[in-house]
């Protein structure tokens, strides 16, 4: 099965199900995944400087600690100059990608976001600017793109509509989430999507739908991490997503999407102290150290016990460098664009991809 997945970048649903549901082939899977990641990226690991610039959110996703109904959370917003200060520190440390992530905060108008983006663009011509601000209109996405943003992260969270409805309040829909992703792609963004592993009510069939949706969207980046409960959410009693399953899915993703940018996420590092290292060995090739000011770190609390909330940017960077090296890879100071896909597939698969 794994050789078939490696060769065809695909497997029938029945085999995917088998592969997802057993740990028997994990070592074999990771070996193949690592071979493919080295073929495309060598031992390179790209870094993205994450700036969590607001924890205000108008949404009420049942899994997320910064949902607006969490009245216990102390809210914060960074000003334009504070964001620029994070970029300056990051640039000095070697970051060439800045990721501005936040809740869906109506306080920032499109004009303000565009101004922030334009300012970063003007100062750092050799950097990529990634936004992760949730669902916006086509027009808003277009404005940000024109201001100089080139990447956008928006996980689809789950590609099964019923499952989506169990994770989100009425008013949010998978349909809109998907529409946003297609819009972003059309505008010209390098798109990142992804899903949580082990979110409440998730089944193997949901995970297969996630993989199938990703085959349609073909995003440049695919971010996955285990679901981790947050005490002040309706999902506070659910157990966390399985670390092994998350690693297995990283391996599967690497074989299905050989050139993808796959981060070893903070949630993976929270699930296990060695989680990110294991993620890299399973096929991940990106890490996203935190550049947010230390004073606000702990307030961007998506789930309980989130790691790296106490370290200064420089410490965070040094710590991750060590971890990446210990896992057998090397952080590179590079803008870290996606590599082109090598076309080496059998004819029948190519035709399928085009459909
Ligand atoms: N508002 C932005 C950013 C969301 S936070 C957006 O809508 O895209 C970034 C990601 O954290 C989410 O996409 C989600 O997949 C993940 N996340 C949120 N709560 C989580 C939890 N309890 N456990 C694990 N991951 C979580």
C-alpha cells in the first residue's frame, strides 16, 4: 500500500482507511515520506515568523479558546507599530516570512490591514507576507493581495459538511470556508489549508474526505495538528487528538503531495515534548516559531497548555534550531517557496488530476 501511495500519490479509499487505522506500517510510511521530502527539499526546514496580532474574534468555533463566548479571556490587539517591531526583530533573526494571524477581529478595517501589509512590504521587499485572518470577502482578500500579501492560511478544519456543523455555530458553513479558499487561489495567493486531527466526532471517513478535498484544492501548504481541548469551550471534556495518528497523516500527506509545505505545528509540540521533531521525521518541512511579544503570548490561547508562551523571539528561534538539528534537518534562512511538482506519474493518474 505504501509503495503504491508513493508511486501514484494516491490510494483507493479502502486502502487509505486501512492505512489510517493501523500503526503497523508507520515506520515504513515515515521512511518513504522522508525519502520524498529529501528528494524535494533535502534536509531544509523553512521557518515562518508567527505574529499573533489579535485574540479578539467574532466567531464562536466550539473547539477554539479565543472564541468570543470565552468571557474569561483577556483580549489584546497589537498596533501597526508593534507588528512592525515584531517584523524587525524577526528580520534580524533571519526570518523571511511573516505570518500575521488573528481571530476575526472587525476592529481592523480592510484599509488598516492593507496599510500594515503595505508597510511591511515596503520595508522587507525580500520577504513573504502571509495572512491568516479567517473568512473575508473576495474584495477584501483582493485588497490585501494588492497591498503586498502573497500567502494566506485558512484551514478548512474538516471537509465533511455534517462534521463541520458539529464544530461550528450556525451561520458558519463548510461551503463558505471552501468558497474563501477558492477565492484566495483565484486571486493569486499561495494558499495554505489543513485540518485538526482527532477533533470531536471525526471519523476515518472524514479524514479521507479531507485528503480528497486537498487533492482538489492542491494548496502550497498543508497544516495539520492534533485537536487539544480548551477548558473554556464546549469541547472541554473531549480527549485530545492522537499524536501517532497525526504523524501518520503527515506521512500520508507527504506521499500524496510530495512538494507540499507541511509544518510541524505548535499543537504537535504541545501534544508531546518531542512532537515537532517527530513531525519533521514523518515528512514535515516547516516550523513556525512565535514572534509575538511575550506579554501577549499566553493570551493567544487556542487550546490548553500551548507551548512557547514564555520565550522571547530569539530564544524561540534558538530552541527550534536545536530541535530541528537534533531531528536530522537544518533550518534555512530562505523565503521558503513551494518547489515545483516533478511530473513523473503514470498517464492515467495525470488525467485524473486534470479532471
Ligand atoms: N481565525 C483564523 C486563525 C485561527 S487559529 C482562521 O479562522 O483561520 C489557527 C488554527 O488553530 C485553526 O485553523 C485551528 O485549526 C487551530 N485550532 C484552534 N483551536 C484548536 C484546538 N482546540 N486544538 C487544536 N487546534 C486548534
